[in-house]
C-alpha cells in the first residue's frame, strides 16, 4: 500500500513490480522463484547462515487424529 500527499502540479510515477529485491548479495527474483528454486540456499543467504542451519519441519496439529 502506498500513500501520497501531493500539492499543485506534482507528478508521482509509481511502478509496481512483482519482484523481491534483496540487498544481501542476492539477485532480484520473483516470489515464486525465491520460494520454489533452492529455497534452503535462498533462505540461508537471506539470513546470513549456512544451509545446514536451515531445517524443514512438519508441523502437526495436536488435534489431528490421522
């Protein structure tokens, strides 16, 4: 969401893009590419940790009887 307060002849050129721009040494990428291609490596690079520190867990509800 963007909010602007303009006065007079002020022109605002707003461009919206579906890119995640990270300044952590990673190239710009789309959300779907970030979360589907090399997710562990992407998260590790984003957080500044090694890939062996990233774990994938399966969260199961306590009410789940299956």
